C-alpha cells in the first residue's frame, strides 16, 4: 500500500505515529484507479458522452426521424454539424439517439452475460463434483461453437428489437466469466472463513453470496467491463449485416448498415458512427484496464 | 503423449455430438421452413406444391427423425443437400474452401510476422515511446469493429487513392499474381487486425514475465550479447504460451472471415454462410457451423499438444 505515498509523506506520517493501513480497501482501489490517467480520462469522456446521448431528446438539434428533403446527403455544414443522410436526417441527432440504444445494449448485455456466468461459475465451483463436471462440459460446449456465426443465425429469425439483441448477446457471452468465477471460487472455498461459516450452520446460498462472491467480485467486474465493449461491437456487426435493431430506430450499427453503398459520395455517414463506436469501446476498455490494475491486490 | 492424444480425441466425440444437437436445434427453431423464401416474395403458391416441396426436402418429418437422418449421413461424410442449389453441401464447402484458406492463411502469417516482433520490442523497451505507441495502437485495434475498419480501408485505398480494388479476388481479364495480391491485401489486413493486436499484447506480457527470470540474468552475467539473450533465451521461452494462443485463434479467424468476406465480396465460406442465412438454407448453415465447431475443437487439442511439446514442464496426466 505504501507505494501510493511518496517517501516524504511516509516519513511525516511515521513521525506522527499514523498508520498508513487505516485506509479502507475501497479507498485504496479508488486511489489506484485515479493513478491510471487514461482510465480516468476515459471515464470522464464516457460519462459525458452517455449524458449527451441520454439527454438527446432535450439537447439534440433535430428530431431523430425528421426528414428534410431540401438538405439530403449534405456534408457537414453549420446547420448540420456532421451532415445529413439520404433522407435529410441530421447525423449528429441520430448519433446521439443511436448512442442511447447502443450503450444500453452494451451495458445490459454485458450485465446479463456476467450474471449468467457468475451463477453458472459459482454453482460449479462451490458444489464441485458432478454439478461442476456437468456445468463445465456445458461451458466447453458453448465455447466450441463459433459465437458470431451462431448469434447471426439466431438473430436472422428471432425478434430483432433491442431487447432481443440483448438477450441473444448476453446468452452467448457468459462462458469466460463462468470459467474465471469457477476458478476463483475453487481457491476462495479453501479459506478458513468459509469452513467457519459452514461450521456455524450457514446455508450454501448465504455462504456463496456473503463470503465467496464478494471476494471474487474483482474478476467479475473487470470481465463485465470488457463485456460492454464486446457487446457494442457485436450489436454493430449484427446491424451491419441487417440483423440488428431495425430502422427507423437508430443505433450506431444500423446507421452503418447502408453506408457501404454510398461511401464514395458520402463518407461522413460511415466515418462518424464508426468513430462513435470506436471511441466508446476504447474508453470502456481503458476503464476495464484501469479497474484491473486497481482491483488487483497483488500489484 | 500418444495416450493423451488418443484420450482427448475420444473425448471429442461426445462433445461433437452435443454440438451437433445444439446446432441442429437452434437452426430448426427458425420459424418458417425453406418454403419461407418462396412465400416471402409475396407470390401465391399452391399449398399442395409447398407440401410436395417440403416432402422432397425431408422437412415434413418429425424433428428428431430429421436429426438422426442428418447426423447419420454426416458420419458417412454426407453433409446433406443444399435447399438452394440442390447440390451436396460437402461439395459446396469444398469449392469455397481454397479461397477461405488462402485468406486465413495469409492473415495468420501476416499477423504472426507483425505481432511477435512488436510484442518483443515493446517488452524489451518497456515504457518507451515505441511501447507506448504499440500498446495504444493495439487498444485502438481491439476497440474497432472489424467491418468498419474494412469500410475505412475501402474508402481510403480504393475510393480515394485508387490503389487497390474494392472487392473480389481477381480482375476479370487481367489476373496474374500481382492482381491477385492486390485483391487480397485489404481483406487479409482486416482479418489479421485483431490477431495482431491480441497476440502482440500477449507476447509483450509473456516477454516481460520471462525477462525477470533468473536464467535471463544468468545469461546476461555470462557475458552473452543482449541480442543473443533476447532472441535465443527470452523469445524462445516467451513464445510458448503465445504459440498456443495463436493455434486457438486459427478457429477464431473463421468467425472473422464471415464479416471480412462479406465486406470484400470474397467468395469464401464466410460469405456463403451469410448467403445461406438469407436463403434459410438449413443444411448448408448446419454444415458450415459444424465445420467451424469441429475446427475449434480440433485446434483446442492441437494447442494443448503443442504447448506440452514445447514446454516439457507440462505433463500429460
């Protein structure tokens, strides 16, 4: 812990007789996170972007489906900062509205995937034996089928509104979390405090929720953060193939759907939504990286 | 060793059966049979004709019978008949395989040749400007949707600079090695992007771990040149886990090929998969999915075997 303090600070504290270990774990984590400059910048940027997107109905200059036939396929101008599409709809407005959906899909799909992974992984790791064997074979199975093609096939016939996409992506992104959680539980389970809780007559459910999961939450949080970026990219890939959230509801992915055909004459329609995805996922991953460093007690 | 490979191969069999059941179930769960594509066009079709069509394709029977028929035929190497073309799925896949393998092979090679030196230099010059730029670039690459990177490449190199053809494998009437090379540059770059980013970061962290080992210090203190220590002692040991990851990723390149081939109109299996999806060509979809899954399972085993072969500390018990 002392590496967070400068030599001078340490000496002053020591001469005052103050122990540096008084700070809580949460505070140490927070301070370590603040040291990861990129993660801090990324967090601020992402929060701003999310705010802008979620306030879109208030701050967006136009309606997301407002058609302006006198201004179709215009490049960036003073009136339309990022240009307009083939129906004269303002690109900036649609990017903000699209961000709401894309970010929500990313967050909820990652949450669903992590929750599933945590449940499956903790059940397998805690109970062991046959249950473990069965669940891990299930994980192997899910890992063995190429995920993207599988998701593509399912979304080609399933309900492709935002909710459906979240369920489909979440349902096929739990495997990594499950393996990590299982491994972590196997080692946490050996601790004396788990034996003590058992001896005191605590139920399995209580032991998992109270004593085991809080001790492995680090790996779950980091995994979930990285899952957000993956889910946003998967959604955009599905939309690009025409399988994502259907228009006219804009998402960053479906805004790119038709852009390939018009890229030569209206490149901004391709460049800006892609930049939005890239920046968002980049920020999410930087945050994940910062969290990983901050939450890892061995560093 | 041989015992281990045999045991693992035997374990693959129930796994592949389970995979086949999942894939079959998911594809059968699609509403509207193959006649859906006919009905989608809004034409009136005689119900009797539809029944006859369904009977001819064998989709009028109960699902479990269809499964057993399909898997039984699969075991003899018969992957079924495509709904779309009425041709054997196996032949269709075989025809497309060379183009996909060419693309995947070149991508793999490009990725390996770039990623490994990148990771090594980053680790040796840790916290240098080079390391900073390489790590930053790999973060950007990982955050980039593959298809968007492809679109951007097309915009700059085909539309703006007009250096490279937008799509396809060869210009009709031109041909030749240079022309084919021009066509494959962009798809191969796009397909290898994530591998370059992932492998170089992996190589970097693996190198960093090795560089702190005692035997590296020993090698240095013996008076060996820095270059010798790094190339002979460090890189060799650090690349063991990376080689294993690279092997696993061969199967993942297949997933990437679906998107890449679609963008660049590359006539491989990935693009055929998307076409089969739109046409609800179930036998073809199942055939391609089974092939992809088998690749994952096989390369898993290969990766484990290579790992143990390169690192004698791993035992096969």
